[in-house]
C-alpha cells in the first residue's frame, strides 16, 4: 500500500494536468451559445479560437518535447498548470474577441507541454507493466476537463456568469500548480524496463512515428470540430437549451474517459498497432449518427457517446504506442511530434466545419468529420499491415 499511494497520487496529478492543458478550449465550446449571444462571437470566430490554440500548440510541440527531455517533468508540469491558469484568467477578462484570442493562444503553450511532460513522468516513475493503464487514465484527464466544462462549469455560468465560471477554473489550475511542485520529485530517473517487455523490441524505423502523426492529424481534425460545435449544434439546430446542449459536451467527456482507460488497457504490444484503425472506423459511425440527429434528435446523444468511446480513445492508444516504441531519452520528443500532428488537426478542422455551420450546413459538416475519421483509419490500417510484414520478415531472417 505504501508504494501504491505515491503512484496513485502521481496518476491523479498527471490526469489533472491533462485536464487543464485543454480546459480553455472545452470551456469555449461548452459556453459557445453564451459567447455568441453576449460577447458577439460568431460561429466562424468560435472555430478560429480552436485554430489559434491548437496552431500554437502544434508549432511549439517539438520545442516543448526537447524542453521536457532536458529539464524533466517537475518544472514543466508546474509551468503548464501555471500558464493554464493565466490563459483562463485572460479569457475571463476578455472585453472582446482580441483578448479572447490572446488567451487562447497562450493556452497553446501548456498544450504543447502536456503530453511530453506526462509521458516522461510515466516512463520515469511507472513500471513497464502498468504504463498502459496509467497512460489511459492520465489521457482521460482531457475528457474529465470536457466533463467539467460541459456540466459543472457550464451550469455555474448560469449563476456566476460565464466570466465567473472561467475565473473559477483559473483558480483551480493555480492550486494544481502548487500541488505539482510538492508532488513531483526534483529528479526522476527512468523506471526499469524488463528484457523483452514493452519498448524493448519495438524501436524500429521512424515510419511508425510518421504514421501516428498522420493518423493523429486527421483524428484531431474531426474531434476538434465535434468539441467546438456540438453544443452549438444542439442549441441552435436541434432546439436544446444552452444547459442541455452543454451537457452534450459532458456526455462526450464521460464516454471519452471510459474509452481512453478501457482501450489503453487493451493496447498490449501485439494488439496496439491494430487498435487505431478500428477506433477510427467506430468514429466514422459516430459522426454519421450526429448527421442523422437532425431527423431524430435522440441520436445526438448516441453520437456524442460514440465519439468519446472511439475517436477520443484513439489519441490515448497512440500515446501508449509512443511509450512502447520510444527510447526513454526521446520519449518527450516523440510524444511531442505525435501530439503536433494531433494539434495541427485541431487547428485545421473547426474552421472548415465553421464555414459550413455558418451557412446552416451542419449535415455536410458531420459528413466532413466522418471523412476525416475515415482517412485516419485508412492511414492506421495501412501502417499496421506494413508493420506486420516488417516484423514477419525480421522473424524469418532471425530464424
């Protein structure tokens, strides 16, 4: 029990860090109907906030990965939580779109640090046999952030106003930064990896890294569109009230938690390469459910659950693959490169969707999302087949 308590505390901290790394964008999505009404934010500008945030994260991710590999998880975790608090405070104080976009851009910095810092901490402190489970749990923190934005904070906005809800989130992020400073040791050395265990035989050519980056790009483009426009779709097109539409984001978050934890536990080395393609196929069906919701409103709830259980889980599985195949000294950089593809997709997806949403073409927008998930699945399956052939040839040469 004494050994498990610090491990559980670290897992909880890493989960919290992932939640706050993207909190500002989930809040903007959940509060979208209020922002459109009270701050004069258009549907197109709402999509642009996602582009600014994730565009910044994509550009800075390679640098963030190198920083994490050099200075370690402790300082970067404290920095990402502190910067998250500052970004949220700026958004809460924004008198108009200008400062709102500035806060979102600043929020791209903790996004760039989040995956490298948390993955580096896992490699340093968690035995190889437990890394998949811990990775899935900490990746579910992003979806806990979506849940917090979509339910308690969106509900609090009805009492405190949308600014008060954002400032409350900023205060919580600042407290988490203090927690990180006291929880994470100043120096963390890599945990031992047993011979033949995950990561020992999987460090092949960097083709796997490029494939994961491309998969993450198209997956991120689709997920970002759902995150940004789901609440607005529910309120403006399906006739749900702002609070109920915000609950759609919360449902997406809860389903994403279950999907990320469950599929990451299932991502053992032999099975992991095949999971991204299967999850992308499920995500295509989820996007089609959202499109059909215009004709049968209850389907929007099923679509939100399916996006969380399949599409959102795909990113967690890709991070498990990074931990399985990266050398410990490059874990931060490899995590950052895959995350950069994901963030770039987040930057591209919502503006494309937004041009359709502004014309009331939500059905075409969800078909676009389905196509993005379909391309992600094709990339993943192609790489998995090539990876299996490469391994078979290696075994034949050894034999």
